[in-house]
């Protein structure tokens, strides 16, 4: 099922009603600046901008503090503004304008957004060149024809003065009734001198349910070479179900003006994400602020994914002035992820902290050994490390699932502490201490398929639909009816590339399926799918529903086992422990189909098609 996209508030500069988001190529339009005449004009010469601050390159100027354009009264084709009269062609009206001497010749020029009086066209940006009492025909700049829209769309028409000689324009549409994953907005920095031209431009996609993505610009001489450089500040805020709305986070992208063209200064972007990571780490150690850190980290990752070509599903795509925006920022991504680990540890949750550490150290983030050891120390304070007394390989070959299809594991402990192994020939019983193995004809083998308590639904896959938003779980009815998709509160891995018609499969671990719903860990995130399969939510703690053989639980259902990169986390009724063994070091993330005994002293897992069982000392009360 589709995720319903939450409608976003319109930008403050939008004051013109109607829809102008659906458009085609725009022909040349001979706009003119003329002397005011009586009849059709309306004067707004006394109108001022929202902040009243003139833009300049003087020291002390606040970056990204552009001056909004003056908004035109509705329906004007002839407009007296700032001592100048602008005329639009027949059938067109003004949206907004900025009037000033852009080229320094002593005569006023103007940038203006104009659109057809009728229809859904997004409009164009026009530059009016003044001088000597006569005016050349306007130069126009139109969004790409590939922008998506329909008659139900709401217009986006924004114009902001940036620096002394440039503007930021944003044209497009919001289409809440018919959302699309294609580009719906165009943003561009347009300079007036030495000739009107697009300096930098990009399109923006607003998939249903996505957080609000906004772009601001700054045009100033950053490096003191006398040339105006261009900076974009990209911000992300909010978001729709199944994710919780996230806080506002921003990153800066800088291009220096060189004789050969724009040159990207990647260090500015790295510094932006590093600053976000520092902020997250500072909050993660404070008990009152730690609960907000995971949402903050998720939003930072979403920002990286939405803006960076190396994120796998960028919403911001450059179309002029520069190539694809590769962010890098690998070390900053690691620090952002480690903040989530620290926050989970501050909140006293070693399992979530260990799972967060796995996410934090996956590419494209770096893996810094010293920082990893430090993070493992945070986890060990909550789940003490215990080394195995013995680890032995099991001769019985487990019948494990294939690929990423969710399945119950091939291992399970009995209440008496013996290990059961589901093989193709039946069930084998193993003494974990003595190593004796024998067939267990008294035990009925269990199905690996993950089905609802009434057998009506089967969980068949979890996948990334390649929209850059959230993962989905697919359930198949036993009746043969159409499958059902449920959006999960889990985002795809960073940098993942989708392949195939169904996208990329995701890792999923079934924990329990009972009257209260399906408990699972999907891509390191514990979650609960409602019994009616309508929605899913994050799971703060497991619900202790009736256990199923093959689940990562003890026979009595009171103890859980989850393999992580830091070790095997076993959480019992009293406390958690981090189990390790010399024989297993370096393989913990490869372990699967794990099971645990009632007393937590024995754990068994599968790796590379073979089962093993280990013994640890009993937990200290």
C-alpha cells in the first residue's frame, strides 16, 4: 500500500493562488520595462521586503539572509514597483519581482516571476535589462519540462535576492493529491552580469511521506579573490508516517568561482555533517536529551541520502553548473551513528546500542578501530562481556532458509537444555556439554515459514522500494488473495543501490508473532507490525508473546538472543550480557538462526551452513 504523504505548509513567499506546477517548454517572451501609464497599473512603490536588510558583500553580512522579492497584487499584467513599470505579455501576469541596479550602470534592472494568467504553468523567471531609457527584450529562464505536476497541484514560486547581482528562484509545485517520486521543483541561482545566466540549478523530488526539503542560497566572495562564489544550504525537516517527524537539520554545499567555472569545495559539506555529528554526540550523554538523538541521527542520514549522489536515492539532482553532488563525509557519518550508540547506552538499552553500532560502522561510513572499541565499552557497561567456556561444532546439518526471506531458524533448545537441530532428515537432539547427537523421532519438525497465529498470512519478504524513504514488508494470504504491503519505520541502508523490479531485499529477523502482532528486527531496528497488518511502529521492548520454535528466544520465552558485530547479546529476565568466544571473534555479524537456553548458559547459531553450540557461565544475579 502506498504511504500517504503529509501535506506541507506553503512557503511564506507564496501569495498567489492557483496551480502552476504542470508545464511545458516556455517560448521566448518579449517583456518590457516602460514608463507608467494610466489604466491598468497598480503602484507598490512603498512596499518593502520582509526583513528590510539590503544584500551586500560587506563584512558582517549574515549568510543565507537573502531579501525576498516583492509580491505582486493578484492578476497584474502591468505593475509599477520601486519606481519602475513592468509589463508582461498578453495573457501573462506577475507573481513577484526584485528591482535594483544589478549591473552598476546607474539604471534599474529587474528579475521577475511571471506566469500565464490561465492554466497550470509553473511560470518563468525573466530578467529586464534597463539603461538609456530603452530596454532590451527580457531574457527568460524556464524550469525543465520534465517536472511532474497536474491540475490539482499547488504552486511554488519563490524569488530571493542573493548578493549584489544574483537571485535564487524556485519554481514548481506541491501535489498532495497526486504525489510523485519524480522531480516537482526547480531551484536555480541566476546572475545578472556579465550577462544574465543560470549559474547553478537543480531539480527536487518530493516523494509521498518525505520530509520537507528546502534550499537557500548565498552568493558572496568566500575566498577573497574578487569573484562571487555560490553556496547552497539544504535543510530537511518533518516527515510522514510510518516515521516520526524529524527535527530540522541542514548542510552547506559550496562552489568557488574559478576562471574555468565552478569548483566544488567539498570540505564545507564535510564540516556541515561533522558539526551535526558533534551536536548529536553532545546531546547523547545527557539523560534528558538522549531520547531525541535517534530521531536526530535518522534525520541527518536522511539529509545525506536526499542530497548526495553517493546516497543511492538523492532527491536533489543538479541540472546545470555542476555535476552530481558526491558528499563523502564518511567520518562524519560514523560520528553521527556513534551518537546514536551513545544515546542508547545512556538510556540503558544495550541491545539497541549494539544494533546501532552495526549501523554506524557500515559503509559509506568509516570504521575507526579506536572509536569502535570505545563504543563497545559503552555497551559492555550495560551488558558485561562473558567469554565462552567451550564451543563445539554440531555434526547435524541445519536446514536453513534461503536468501533474505524471513524464516524461523533451524535451532531450538528444549526446556531440559538439550539442543534441537532441524535437518532435512528430521530433527536431531544434541547434548551441548557432552556433544552427543542422535535423532529425535519424538519431536515433530517445525515449519520455517513465518505465519500468523491463525495461519492466514505469511511474511514473505522485506524490501527497499528504492524511493529513498522506508522499507516495506510483504505478506501473502493463504487464501491466494493479493499480497499486502506494510510500510515499516525503517530507512534503507545508506549508499545502497537498488536492482530489479522489486528493489533490494532487506535483512529481517522474526522474533514472535502473537495476538499483539509481529515482533521483528529489520535492518537492526526492533519493530512491531499490528495484528491487522495496517501499520508498523518501533518497538521499545519485546512483548514476551508465546515463543515459537526457531525464534531467537529461550523455550520459556523469557530470554532473547541477537547476534551483533560487538558480540552475541543475550537479554534475560534480570540483565543483558555480551557473549563472546575466541573461536567466534570476527564472525559475530555472520551468525544467524541463533537460539538460547532457559538459563542463558548455552547459545547455538549457524554460520556458513554449519551449526555450533557454546557454553557460558551462568548469569550472576
